[in-house]
């Protein structure tokens, strides 16, 4: 009796909870629809770019025409997502490695898997929502107050950086056709990005690949040299992710020379594949994100291995909060934050993240006073009428 009346009394409340649960679950079940719906909403919103170009001709000005760009940056806040991907589950990876159990996909490690289709959707959503990818080098340059590189991007863009860790499955694969010729798998990360860049003029091939030698980079021994060189040819960046992917912070505690060995050995491997182009590699990616104050200090001073000195301008962390913006005074180039990406974190911490950094919106110089008027608004209302 008592139980029944409890249910009756609280029926509407219980129904409400059930409804919330259903909505929550259906979001995951209908994930594909959810993405498509998101895209169509975003597309509608983004149509405003047409208006933007049109209005500009009629007297709206692009802030990049001014010299006092630093003034605009001063007032801006907001974070920059640095996206960290691991395994891209391509059809080839699925049938040759997952089905055959060469890769074990378990509850514990499935967060490292993103399918080719979802990766494509991520790029599409980011682009349509006004996000533009910049390189890690460009990220560092804005943190140092150098802004010249961003004239290529639409004012009001949100910025993000793409990174791939461990040179693992589905990131950069060659396939062979009937004639025995090799080609880049159009479903691997590199293949997807090459195609995406053709369709989207402001998307650049500038992702950073953190490569270690615990396994053969990208799992095709015969093509390592070709792939590493191709990455640089395309404009991608290569980061030193150490020789055997051991925790550098722990090695440092035992003996700092072990850190130099791990990094130096990797540099020698890179040099054997890239020759003089090894000089492009000037950043570290901490295995498992492990770092410490002493380790950062050690890297800052540069390392010596086999009589050679190596300098590193920055080091990236593993999972954590969004990366800092150019106005942050506590920026640490040896602990750059990143977001580990799967479909859940992508929506929560990138697409729906609050307070993201945007490139300065349009700015007006009033004719009477020659005064620069800074307008800090979001993308949808950044047009300013000239009087
Ligand atoms: Zn790693």
C-alpha cells in the first residue's frame, strides 16, 4: 500500500526522470543522426559569411587592415582546444587488426578509438562552426604575441590544433592497388585530411604527429622513411615522443641522463629517416603526459646525446583542460595542455566548450577621431556599421 502511494505521489517526477534518461540514451544510440542534425543547424548559422563579405564591400572593415592588431588582442580571453587523437579505426584497421584480434579493443582502451567517419565528421563540424586549425608552431607564435600568421583566416574564427599520438593504427597507412602501386588510404587520418583540405580552403595540413619508436611508426616497416618525409612535405609537424615511450619524469628521477638517451636516440632514428630535415623536430611530447618541474627545466636547457646538442622550444602534455590563450600570463610552453578526443569529449570539451578564444572580429576606425574601436563579440554579431 505504502509503496503504491509513494509511486502515485511521485509519478510525474519519476516520469520526468525517465524522460531525461531516454533523451540521454537516445543521444548515444542515434549518434549519427545527432551529428547530422548538429551539422545542419550549424550550416544555417554559418551562411552569414556571405553577408559578411557583401557588407564588407559596403563599408565594413576587416580588422587585419589595421596595424594596431596588438590592441585588439589585449582584450581577448578564451581557451584554445588542442585535440589529441590516437587510433583511427579505418575499414582496413577494422578488418585486418581488430577482427583478427591483433588489436584488442576493450572497455578500457576503446576511448582511444575514433572511426574514419567520425573523424571526418569532427573536421566537418569544426569547420562549419567556424573553427580553424592552426599548427602547434602557430599556437606558440600567438602565445608569444606574434599574430601575422593569421591573416589567412576569417576574423572571428575559433582556433584549434590537431595532434596525433604514437604513430599508431589508422593515422597514416599505405594500401596497394591491383597494379601493385601504393597509395594513401583515403580513410586514414592523413588521407582524410588531404581530401578535406581540397574541399575547405582555410583547412591546412598542419597537424602534429608525436612519434616514438616503441613500435614501428605507423606499423609499416618498409614505408617509415617515405611516410616521415611525406609528412614534412605536406606541411605536417613531427614531434619527438621519445625512443621507447617510457615516462620521462620517472626516468629523470632515476638519472637525468636516461632522459637525454630516450630523446637523443629518437633524434638519431629521425635523422636516419629524414637526414638534415631532422632540424624540423624541435618539440617534445611527454609519454603518458608525465612531466615534472625538474624535467621541464632540464628540457629547457637542451639535452646532449652522443656528443650532439638538441634544443626544444616546447613540450606537450597529454589529457587535460583546454590550452591557454595569448593573454594568459602563466603560459608554460613545456606543459601545453591537450584534450584527448573521442566522440564524447569532442562534443563536451570542444564543440560545446564555453569561452573559446576567437580571432579578433571586425573592427571600426571612426573617421572623425581615427580611434580604433574594439568590439568583443561572438561570431554571429561581429558586423559593425560604419557611420
Ligand atoms: Zn604516447
